[in-house]
C-alpha cells in the first residue's frame, strides 16, 4: 500500500470478499458533505463492515452516547472495549464540543453536566458522564461492553497482546496528536487481516477547509504515511462517506 485510494462503497465487497455489495441510499449519494449525518449516512457502511468482519473483540476510541458501539453490538456477537473522556471534550476556548438542548425529562436519570437554556430546557454535555454509552445501556447491551474512562493518550494498553482485537473504530478526540496516538495503538492491537476504521475522514476540499475535525484527521493520517504503509495491506477512503478503511497487513 503506497497511497490512500478512493473506493466506491458499492465496490467494498470486492475488497473484503463479501457476497453482496454495499448499497447506499439515493438521497445519501445526492447529499452534499456539509449536510452529512453520521447516524443516517455513515452508519450503514459501518454496519456493513462490522457485519462482514464479525469481530469477537472490537476496540473503539470515542464512545460518546454509544452509537458506534451499538452498531457493533447489533451486527456481531463481539465484546466491545470503548474509551471516552469522563468529563467530555472541549474546544480551546472552553466551549463544549457536544452540547445538546433537552427537556429535563429527556435527560438520563443521573447527574450530568448541564447549563440553563431557554424554553424550559437545559443544555447537556452529551459526551460526559451520564450520557456516555447511554444508547447501549438503554438497549440492555452493556453486558458486552468494557467501558474505559480516560484520555485515550493515557490509556495503558500494555496488558493487551499484539493483535488482541479483530477490529478498531477511531472516532475519539479530533486533534492531531489524539488521532496519531489512537492510530498507533490500533496498529499494534488489531490482528493481521483485521480492520481499522477511521471516522471524520473526507478528502473533499471544502470540508477540509471548513471543518476542523476533518482537517485534523486528514492531516494526521497524511503525516503518518511512513508508519501506515508497512502496517496496512490497503488504505481506502470510502466514497461517499466520512470513513477511511485500513486492512491490517
């Protein structure tokens, strides 16, 4: 593997040896990238990849409310190890990275970080304690989840042998050093033939210019090419999506 290739989603089955091709919805294919929604537009590809791979042990950087974990738990019989900052991610100016206004009755029934909002609502920090993993908890899938609360750069992975995981999904902190650290951990921990999946990767010039998270992920991956080339047998941006797929050599 010498470069990042572009692979149409409906050709994924040829790369992975799947019997049936991936079919994206027509409205997804027609939608501009700046109107993209992960749950609506990217999750069918993520589920397709995991359904094919059928991991027994899956590693996830960035739990948030547990959407990615649920995709894996519903498509496979895997146990999921998932990592998230306990108190959420913030921008340099202190703004919360994932705020959401909710009526108090709609918030989890535990202590959460929140602030007053208009119309009888409060703004909740949805990537902090109280919200982390609530989707898999509400679906009673927590018995197959190992939830880790820490900065992924500080996660001690030395107790896991090389190749312990079958698949990894990298969707945690979107600053270059976090992307780099998460990627290096995944390269060691995913077995040969296993899949490493990055989210928020998109080579569209307008998105790179305007979306900081994507710009950072694209830049971090570009800077790691000398490490990725010997470690991966293929590295493909899936068109159309915000997903980058690597197959461990």
